[in-house]
């Protein structure tokens, strides 16, 4: 049984911007603190045998300069690795390239703060259409998977069970609440509230298949 409200509240979400050589980019940051030591969280995030237990099956070479492929999702190149504290990689999906960085830090005895930053060039029209929830909800689901994995005995998440949960009332409630939190983060970053809510409603409908009233 997943504590939807507890998991949603345990996650911090921020929206920012950054100037890159190719122009202005949007920066999405999501973080959560886990009751697990840094070395264990690092292994869960970088061990090809453990990644599928909470995220997606991965193939390729998980080393600096190596190429990776997440099954049915993004691929990219590992650009930097500083074990057990951080790694960075390109995130290539749908013909577009963005960048991710994962940072781990100690948060007290036996606890670890996980922070993921996703940097992408997103044009104003697409941002207005779906806002940060377009990718943010997916990362919320990933952090939920990692939380479940670290809290259990190391066993994996059954793909069929995960898909069934995502289509359940509880799964749809999780995605709806996550979308609402990303809407709040968008407003905090300066998006007009009515625009942020409209984008949030559209992305909620996209993920849940249920039109927002």
C-alpha cells in the first residue's frame, strides 16, 4: 500500500532557468531524502542490475563516455561521474537533447538526500501547453519507485503490477497530486496562476486519461 499523500509531501520541486551556449534553458529540480546510506542510494542509481528494480531496464555502458538506453524511453551519454556523490548525462528522447544531473549528499546518520536536475530547452508555446508537469510527473513516479525499492528488501518492482497501479484510482490520484505540486512550483517561479493551472489541467488529463473539470 502506497502512502500517496506522504510520498507527494516528501518531495521538493523547483523550477528555474539557466543560460546555455545554445540559449535560455528551463531547469526542473526534484529532491527527496531517503532512509538509506549514500553508498546504497548510489548503487541503486548506478548499478545496471538494480536500476530496473525501481526505474526502467537499462542497457549500454554506465561509465564516463559510455552510451546508455532506457527501455522504451531515453538514451544518452554519461558525461561525468563522481562516486558516490554525483553523475551527469545527456537525456535524448524524441529527437531532442536535454541534460540530467543526480546529486547525493548525507542528510544525517544513515540518510541521503537525492536531488535530480533536468535542464532542457523548451519553447514558450510548449511550456504554456503543459508546463513542468510534462516531465515532472514522470520524475515523481521515479522517486516513488526509488522510495519503494529502498524501503523494501531490495526486491524489484513488477512491471505488470506497476502498470496496473498507474491505471488504478490510487495511481491516478498520485499523478493528479503530483501535477498540482508542479503547478504550484510553476506559479512560484513566476508563471501567471491561471496559465499554470490550465497547463496543469492539460498534463493531468494526459497522464490520467481523465478530463479535468
